[in-house]
C-alpha cells in the first residue's frame, strides 16, 4: 500500500469543502449516472466500444465518457465510469448484460459456489483497467473538478451475486440470509474485504472521494439494517480512513427512511446521500445535523422538466442551505431524460 502525501493546504474544490463541513452559498453539484444513455455522445462512444462491459474495461473510452458530462455541464465532480458488478466479476463470478433487461451473473447459493470464488488479492488482475481510467482522469480533468471513485455496498452486491440478476424484492438474498446465515455472512465478509481493497486501489490511482452505493439498503429491516447495511459501511469507512486519512467517504443507503439518521451517526461517513423519498426539510433537521448530505431531486424532473423542475430544485437548495450540502438527484438520471433539463436544473441552483 502506498501512503498518500497529506494535503498541504485547505482544499479549494467545492465538493471537498462541503465534505469538510462548509456550507457554501451555492451548493456544488453532480448527478448519479451523469455519464449515461440520455447523452448522445455517450451512446456514440458506447457504440464504438461494442458493449457496456467493453466500455468499462477500456480506459481511454471509459475516461472519455466520464469527461463528457463535465464538458457539457461543468459539474463539480466526475464519477469514475465503471459498474458495481465489476467486483463480483473480479472475484470470479460470470457477468454479462442483456440489452434492455440488465445484468446477469452466475449465482452463489451453496458452499461449493462460494468456494469457487477467487481470493480477494486476485481482483487487481481484472480491475487494473479501472485504475488506469482513474489515472487518465486525474491528468485530464479540470483543476476544479473532484474525481469520485465508487463501489457497491456489500449487501447490494450480494443481492446480485446470490440471485444472478436484479430482483424487485431481493428475495433470493433474504432467503439465503434466513436459510444459511453462516454462508450469507461469509459472502458479505468477502465482498466487504474485496470492496476495501478495490477502493484502496482506486484512491491510490487518484480518486479524491469514494462513494459506497447501497441501492437495496431499504429492503433490510431493523437489526438486519444495522448488521448488513450500517456495519459494513462503518467498517469500510473506518479502514479507508485509517489507510488514507484525507479521503472523504460518501455512503448511499437508498430508501433507508428514518434510519438515515442513525446510519449517518454510526458509520462515520463524511456524507450521506439521500434518495428522493426523503423530505428535504425533514432531512435537514434530522440527518444534516450530523454532517454533509447529498441529494435529493427526483430523477423524473429530468424527464418532465417544466416549472416543477425549477421549483423543486430551489426548494431543495433552500432546505439544505444552512449546512453542508452537495446537490444531486435522489437516484440515477434515466435514459429518457432531456439533456436540456440538466441545464435548467443547474441554472436554478446557481442563480
Ligand atoms: O454514475 C455514473 O455515471 C458512474 C457509473 C455507474 C454505472 N453504474 C454505469 C452504468 C455507477 C456509479 C453505477 C452503479 C450501479 N450499477 C448501481 C448502484 C446505483 C444504482 O443505480 O442504484 C447498480 C445497482 C448497478 C448495477 C447495474 N448496472 C444495473 C442494474 C444496470 C442495468 C440497469 C440500467 O440502467 O441499464 C447497470 C448498467 C449500467 N451501469 C449502465 C450504466 C451507464 C447502463 C449501461 C448501458 O450503457 O447500457
């Protein structure tokens, strides 16, 4: 592990300042899935790459699509172009994407399936092109743009590894948790270890912030939420902070509802990302009091546009204006979004 030099002075990048607890007059902004199919230039580059996974593993083209929304909109952060399912693939799962349907993976439902996975230290053999993408981005990004690396949270990654695909209720993962808790916890432990190493390599390659996506955290209830969403995020955050003290962590336990409050307190994450089911005023009073928050405009406004896009954007900026806030959507921008609506959102935030 290489030790990073300590930053010589206070950060000037707006996102890093918000992550340190500052409340700037205009919140910094980026969007989940900002490099995606709603952009014609993304579709053209993806075509050139052949398919989605070839794009993820081609450092020049992955860097190119990461830069496209920065050029078009001047966002305050760029997020590495990759996918949370590259880690399971690096651990030995088969992975492919069915056009129009989503990801497919070989399933893990028995001790034998688990035993076939590769050791954690083997992940770099598959993931080294991702680290190269980050090195290119650190050279090519404008000086004011923050580079965000990411990984899936162990629970969310496990739901795909167990079911072999996306599921509406994460049923297969809940079933394994009930029927063979030892195996379920072994799998979660291995993904947690892999995530720590994956994010460590991303930081060493130039990521200035890392984000942990727990898209299915909301299907964990009570103790299960604390054990399988909060605890892995806490452990990943604590380990990364010990290794790389200056690197902030954003955690996104989507659909956590009221549990956002104790999640923010318990994980030690510098920022918690809010989905759009959470009311901004409630979140300002109950979550932002524990530190920076990110979010939380509903992605449908990027499709629908109109006066509601502007009024909702301004309402969210206003609700979070007394504390540290990074403006974002509550989930990824969708392929049907109108690229002009993004300009309208930025104008509403910055004017
Ligand atoms: O946000 C970004 O711009 C960075 C890149 C990024 C992608 N996926 C690219 C992608 C990030 C951060 C992700 C995270 C991700 N991937 C999550 C967590 C966030 C969330 O959305 O809840 C999840 C659950 C995945 C797994 C995944 N990848 C699914 C279920 C799908 C299919 C659904 C879909 O939108 O098509 C993907 C594909 C995917 N990942 C695309 C992109 C741009 C679309 C691929 C394409 O070009 O066809």
